[in-house]
C-alpha cells in the first residue's frame, strides 16, 4: 500500500506545480524555481502572481479537495450509502440560502449590516454562508437525538429541497446584477481565499480531519453494522455526533470560502477504494485526502483554460471530468453497495 500512496503524493506535487505555473498568464518552471530556490531576480509581475494569486489558490484547492473527499468518505460509511456526499445533511443548501439572503434579498444594505458587527465586506459572503450552514447543522443535531440514521438522511434531503426552493424564489425575485453575483458564487471558485483567510480556513478543516482520523477504527467496525460495533465497545451515539461534526466542519468551511463544490465528495472515496482494493479507513482517509487534492487541482487547472482569459464554472468541470470515471468504477465493481450493508 505504501508505494501506491507515494505514487499519489508525487502526482499531487506535480499537479500543485502545474497549478502555480498555468493560468491566463503562464509562468515558466525556471522562474518558479528561481522564485523558491534562487536569488536570481524574476519578472516582478510573475512574482506577484505567484505569491498573491497562484500559491493561495493552489493551497486552497489542496485543502478543499482533501476536506470534501474525507467528508464524503465518512458520510458514505455513516449512512452506509454509496451515493452519500458531504452535503447529504443539507449543509450545502443552508450555506446557499445564507448567501442568497445576503446577496439576493439584502444586497448592499446586508453587507453594511454585517459590517456593523465587525465583519469586513470581503468576508460577508463567507460569514453569511457559515451562518446558513450553522442553522441547518443545529436543526440536524436536534433531530438526530430522536431519529435513526436513515430517517436523518431523509430529513437532510428534505431540508435540502426546502432551502433550494427558497433560494429559487429569491433568485426569481432578485435584481439581475445581484443574481449574477450569486450565480458566480454558486459556480465554485478556489481563488477567493487570500493569505489572511487561509489560516482560518485551514484551521477549521484541520479540526474536521482530526475528528475523522480519530474515528478511523470505529468506522471500520461500523461497516459491519451498529450491533457489531457496539459489541466491540464502540459508543455508536457518540461516534455519530463525532462524524456529523467532522463532516459539517469540512463541508461547511469549503462551502463558505469556495462555494458549493460538487462531485469530489461522492466520487473520490470510490476511486480510492478501487485503487487500494481496501475498505480500511486507516488507509482510506489519508488516500482520500491526497486523491481529493489531486482532483481539485486538476479541475481548477482545466477551469482556468490556461493561456486564455476564459474561466469555466468549477462545478461544471468537476462533473464533466468525474462522471465518466465514477461510472466506470461503479460498473466495474457492481457489488459496491455490499461494502455498506455487510
């Protein structure tokens, strides 16, 4: 398994270097080398692009891809459903509703209102997204005390449908310029995080990953059913809360800072299971982190359309490049659902 993981790590490093070099302004590898390892001066414009645009964007893509992949893995195991993703509990829809209320309903007055609470205008969409996701998370936490996991899954879907309906109404009634702003956010973008925001973003994601890593062995037991997990001494109720909090931190942070990024959370866990031929979460979690980063980096590079000023919607790119791959994996492993129903 170790050589396979090293191979993925090398691919991730190469993808990160390409992410820094490629874009509307392509930067030669030699200048990138001089920027990091040599005292030789490089083009000042290229130096500014590398330091303030490309490196933060690449760092964001790595963190976001890893976070969504881990969140998708633990949600698939928790619900024992091959199609579960990080947003299955409605966190994504809640975040979208928060941004929709700020941008489509309140507009400039909403930004000014948030500034009154000390939130800078550049972070207003992040704050509104986090608030929307938090409200949904509180509702899910409250209801999880009274229902089983399958019912909670249905509740998450219902919350998602309800909030999506409210967002649709706001979009229908909104002014065109506000609608364009919201649509740009909903397309997803790794370029919205600067060095000031990166610390908070990475810290929240790190907390989510730590919670997932600590639950690796109980997750393996949970694959065989809750009764079996309880017989091994696993506190299933506490484990549920831990996994929900982990997924909420990971998916909520990514959605708040980058917008709703689809596909990665549902697809990468399947790719990693196929690649490793294992369902051991002690191996799957780090592999999902690296693979998720690779997928996010590649999708972001394609979305930029290197050498042009055109930028494609990131969500469209992740779906277009990922759907055929995932379909191939699912058809190749026809009994994939059995991994969640043993």
